[in-house]
C-alpha cells in the first residue's frame, strides 16, 4: 500500500504545481523511525512523507475580522439574530438583533442579508423563510491534546485506516500533540462540543496502536469539538458527504446563504458570495480581496521577532508566542510598555501571557468576556484545561478593573466560564 499512497501523492504534487509546499517522498522503515522515534517498529514497513499546512484558526479568524474593519466594515461582537421583517412579497427588509451580554434588542435594515453561519445556516434560513428545506448536516469532529513527549517529532502522523473507515492525525500543536478527528452527525447542542469518554478512548486506541506509548485518559490535557457544515447532497453517513460550498439565494426572501465549505477555500467562498450579492444589487466589480494581505502580515518580516525582543527585553518564549500569534501587531503590544512598563510581567509563571497582551486584546480585539480572552483569543482552552482554570480568575479580576464590573458581575464571568471548562473535563 505504500506504493499506492506514494503514486497518489505524486499525482497530487503534479496537480499542485507551483503552490506545492514540498514534494512527497517514499520512506523506508529506518527513515520513518528517524523522523518519529516513538513509532511502533513492528507496525511500520514503509511510509510516505508529504507536506500540508497548519493554521491557528482563532488568530486567523481575528486577522480576517481586523482586516475587514481596516477596509471599512463595521464588526460587532456578541449579537444574535432573533428574526426578520419582510415586505408583502416575503423579501427581507429588517433583522432583529439581540445583544447576548446586555439583552438589549434592536433592528436594522439592509438591502441584502448574507447568512454565513456555518453549521447553523439552516436556523437562519428558516427564520427568513419557514418553507425552505434544511440543507445542512453537521458533522462533529473531536480532537484531544496529549503531552508532546508521546511523539517527540516535528513531523505529523496520518493514520490512513481505522476500523470504521476514517482518518486520524497526530500533529505537533503548540508544544503538545493534537490527535483527531472523529466524524459523527451532530444535533448542534452547545454543550455537545467537548469530547466524551468514548471518543477519548477511540482516539487513544489508535495512538497506542501506532505509537510505542501507553496513553491513558488521564494523560489528556484538553479536548474540543468542531462542526463541519456539510451540504446535503446524498444519503449516507456525514463522512461521505461532499465538503464543498454552495451559494444559495432564496427566491422568496432573497437571503444569500453560503453553505458548506472549509478554511482551505474561504477566499473563493467569500468571492462567490459577494458576486451573488452584486448580482442581486445589479452591481458588478472585480474581486479586490483574492490576494489581500491580512492584518498581522502587512508589515511582517523575518526580523519582526528580533525587533520585538530588542524593544522589550522579553525572553524568547514570550517573543516567540507574540510573534506567532500576532505577526507585526506584536510590535504594537511591545510598544505599550513605553507607557506601561509594569505590563511587561507575565500573568502567571510558566505561561507566555503578559499584562501587555491582555490589555491589547481588550482594547483592540473586542474581547468582552473571560472566555473571549482565554478561550477565543488565546486558545488556551484548546491546549490545556488546567492552565485555562488557572488563568480564569486572574484574567477575570483584571477585566473587572478594566471594564468597571461590580463584584457580582465579576464573579458571574469567572464562575460561569470555570464551570464550563470543568464540565468539559468531567465529560472526558
């Protein structure tokens, strides 16, 4: 089977052309073990090396939001869509929005409404037109995070076969080892996003089969679930559905919905969606964003980290963290030390987060809750549950001072998020 995969990947190399990151190679057992020393020797005959990309999806998402704002978009956080108002012919005229923090409700008008809510797209489609048929089947994929020493390598491992026909990856991830993913249909329950004990056992089974380790549930540092918005295209399991995208314009409401898709093709998805909006408005313009550089990369260079270290005196761990998470915006974080030298300090020993970084995300990245900071801006919840619990009271107390929260509101923010993380730990 090594030859089968090698030929397939060489065809992939050829199709990729100049966009290819690197060419694939056929590796004998010795070379494979050199790259991943903890592979079980008896289970390896040959291996194929190929290249793929990795992104920090939370920081990437923030870069998109900040770039949109830079280009004139009005970006608003913590709003829920409660419903629409329509004209006599059923076309959308207004949307009712509710602030999930304060509970306040207001309405706003628009010429066109775009539904880009991923796995929740059907809920919005039905609010706009109750007669439409559901189009999305959400597939829930769960990952777990293990200590890096279980696979001390800069290489990732793809396990191409499981007993139920799925793929599993083991990938170096923020000083840890990320293992996933499962593939099961989801009912879109908010508390259904963390890994269950059965899913942890499923993934650990394959870790222990292919690596010479004895990984146990107690070794799991964290875990999380993601939802793939798969378009209904055929019957069968969600893993058999097409992971493609489609722009739908409802003939009655004129709601534009971008359905399906994935990070890999997000710019094409955006261009197709805006083209559909332009068609509804009778306007056409060339796409300006296909090759637009995002915030964080616009003035970035290989010397950014060196400049940051020279300006701040921060140690290598903090500099590397800020450089990888914020790109050239890390220099703005460092510049804040001129006015606030005490912000140089770390929030907690053993973690790279500083006061300067905290106040940056509060002032520049619309972070309104403790989870916004620790979970959604820093991604600590994805990497280490215990570190998340350690950070919650520290971050919550500082946010209370920054936003003038009273004691009761501060406790509500801290306790609510702590219980959420503890629940995830108990489920796993």
